[in-house]
């Protein structure tokens, strides 16, 4: 099952999400995604069990600390951590999960699908979270030209 454009729109529509794998290091991808989404006006809740603060904002140690009104989860964590994170999210009642490209595995996709959630995988959120800029805008244009964007 491939990711659909509708799944992406459903995930992005509430403009709020928990994000696992957010790094304290501003040079790391996890921090860059968190910072970029925050600048774009998304309500983001960073999750990192090793941090209490990221970029001067509160960081949550695990998903159980995330406010209950947040039902979206973006996973930026390593592949090895993705399955337990998905299981935790489903138990918590999170029903929109985006597994960032390179964080997915066949097992993670299977676990998420068995949890009956809206699932996005194999795509980079920065190619779809408007306004798309820089390299991500170029990459999206290339994918569109070759007919590889989700339909």
C-alpha cells in the first residue's frame, strides 16, 4: 500500500503533532524538521527521552507525556526504535502516524496498518508541509515531473 495524497492531507490538516527523534543538536535532521515545522506555524511537541528542553522549549520524555488532544505523530527516530514507538502511539490512541523516509521498515508499516491508523510513509514531511522551500521544493518538483508524487 502506497501513501496517498489524501493520507498526507489528513495528517497535515490539524497542524499539530508529536515528533519523536528530535535532536538537541541543531545540525541534526531531527532538530531541523522540528524547527522548520515550528517556523511554519505547526504546533509541535518534541519527544526525546534524553532531553528536557530543545531549542528553549519543553521536551517530552515519552508519548504518554504528550497532551491528549494531540493525535498525530511524526517519527524521525531510527528504524530500530520505530516499531515500539508505533505500538506506544496506537495504545495511546494516536490515529495519524507519519513514518519519515528512512525511519520505516516492513514490520513498522505492518504494525501501523494493523492499528487501523492513517499512515504516511516513504515520504519527507518537508516536501508537503507548506510552504515548501529550497531543496525540498526542488525535490517535490522533480518527483511531480516524473509522476512520483502521491496521488
